[in-house]
């Protein structure tokens, strides 16, 4: 979501006559986009402002956007010296006003206001992070209030974009050569627009599965979506994937813990039994859908036996990949009020143990691709070898392969020959 915010801010700045500087040293204005989901991410801001201030002789204007900006607001001016303006998560459409205010009146401008009704969610083509892949927000904010999470406070309430706007955006990107769109949001499958506009002719059991069918009908080559919220995961999503080749073989479904006690205290609104049912449905698909998740270890009160339940769940689900995090207390969240009683050493121990088990599972999973052909979007030259290209498979695996740059931007068949630690390697490329 932050990458997407940055792309839209860059697009709006360029449309208003600004130029994107080729490097940090030549910039007159530096905008730092921030994350506050864990403490470590938040600390980065303090370090970065210091770096910019000490390494630049001409003193660029510094603006802070993103979740830290929204949560800290004007207090940032006192906490970190050198910041000129602060712009909240819904105020990103007004960055030029902030820059103008600092030019006219000096530092100290902040805007934490709401999003404009006519906010432009599209990204101009040159500002996309890849010419072939685009992120498309379909829902912003979060209403779930999981007890550990700061997002509902930093990003406000859920608001779904009209399907007609989303579909128009996809069609425009497709006509510019974009091959893959990612429908994004904190909980994409909680999608609930206030109007049926754009969904009228698309059947489905939920607005999200109808949207998937509507976007699939645009004919764009590939569609991915994340993140899905387990409570709102309707089996019809899997049916939509089964029906449409361009809906990719990948579901990211964060479980957070394998213990019902912990899930309850996290207020995740799903049980392990229900989660396993969803996994069974996904696994029953004729498509080989890859499954990824997020897990927090060391949530307050997580006992050794709770943690062992998480290990059991990981062994049951055989995730293709998992982002594992140590619980990080976030001031302002309900869990912050509960004693953080799992020591840092114990969190680290559980993190390492789970990581090792997950790694064994995913390495074994990856072996199934060896000798098989995967359809891969050739996105860029590989950073490791100049003769190789790099991209993602439909199952969202990084695949590096020998190939000519002429193939960039096309979907190619790659025969997998090797499993690396976090990626696949292949050869025998032919245009798909
Ligand atoms: N909306 C998504 C993810 C939001 S944040 C969801 O509900 O799954 C991304 C991930 O960060 C979460 O899935 C969670 O695993 C992790 N996370 C969020 N708050 C955290 C905290 N306080 N400590 C550690 N990890 C956290
Ligand atoms: Fe945070 Fe829960 Fe909302 Fe995800 S669903 S953003 S974890 S509150």
C-alpha cells in the first residue's frame, strides 16, 4: 500500500509541474514514506532524517508521509529536528499544498485531514514501480481492530472503491502494456462498495468474488490480490479462480497463530478449524494454488503449548511461504495494555524454530516445480547475472532464467531446473 501511495504522490506531483529527481543528492524536496506496523519500521524514519540532514549540503525540504506521519502528526516536529512538513495517510492528494506552504511560510505545515471525495486513485504510467506490473487499491483502511495492530488507527475506516473505477483503471493499464495487476487493500475480500456500478453483469456470492470476475473479464493477462482476511474468505473466491485462467494461482491468507486462545485474544475473528476448512477448499482446486501467510510469535500470554499449536498448523497447511514476525507492542493498541510477558529471548527462540520448520516445508514444496514449466512474467534483468532475466510465476514465486531482453514484458514458459533458497531457476524459454 505504501508503494502504491508513493506512486500516486509522484504522479500527482509530476502532473502539477514537479520533476522526479534522478537521485537523492539533486532533490530539492525529499518525501519519506513511513510504516508503523512494527517498532523497527518506525525507527527507520529517525535514522533516515538524520542521514539526509547530515549528508546534504544544500538542505532539501523534508516531508514525511505514511502511517508514522498520521499517528504522530505535529509532534514529529519536536521529536525529530529537520522535518518541514507532515502529511497524513488520507491527505496525500494535497502534497503540493504542503510544499507551497513551506516555501511561502517556512517549516511546520501539517495536514492529517480526510481524503478528497474526488481523489484520483490512478497512477501515471511512468511512475509505476514496474512497466509491466501495477498495484490497484480496491479498499482502503481497516475496521477489524486486531488487538496488536496499529493499521486501523493509521489508515482509518474501510472504504471500497467503485468497481467501475477499478475496471476502467485496469483497462487503461492494459492498453499501456501492463501485464499484471495486483488488487490491494488491508483486507481485499471485505470489499463492499456502496454502489453496484461495474458489477451488474457479474455473478458471485460476495462483492469481492464478483469484482474478481469483473476484472478477469477485462482480459488483462494476470490478476493477483492481497491481503485476504480469513473470516471473510468465501469459497466462491476459489471458484472464481477455477473459472478464470488470468486469476493467478496465489492466495495470501494471514493466520497469525495456530492457537484458538491466542487468536481470540488477538481478536482475529476466525478459528483454527475454520481456517483449516478454507485451506482444504483452496487445496481442492484443480489449479496448484500457492498459499502464503503471516504469523506473529510471542503475542502476550502465548504459552509454549500455544506456540506448538502454531507449529502443528504450519505443518498442516504446508505454506509455500510465511512472513514470521516477533510481536512488537504498538502504543495505542489494546494489546499494548497487556503485559508483554514473553521475553525477547523466547520470542527470538520461537521465531528461529518456526522459521527453520517453515523453511524445510517450503524447500520441499519448491521441489515439486523442478522439471515443470511455469508461466513467468519477465519483469527485469536479474541483479545476479547479466544473461538472466527475473520475474514472478503465476504462483508468485521469484523465477530467474536465461533469456534475451527481447522477452521483457512478456509471459514466457520457463522449465524449472533448480531450487535456490528463495527462488527458482530455469531454462528452455519459449514465448508463451
Ligand atoms: N491486513 C493484513 C496485514 C496487515 S499488517 C492482515 O490482516 O493480515 C501485516 C502483518 O504485520 C500482519 O499480518 C501481522 O502479521 C504483522 N503485524 C501487525 N502488527 C504487528 C505487531 N504489533 N507486531 C508484530 N507483527 C505485527
Ligand atoms: Fe491490522 Fe487486523 Fe486490520 Fe490486518 S485485519 S490491518 S492485522 S487490524
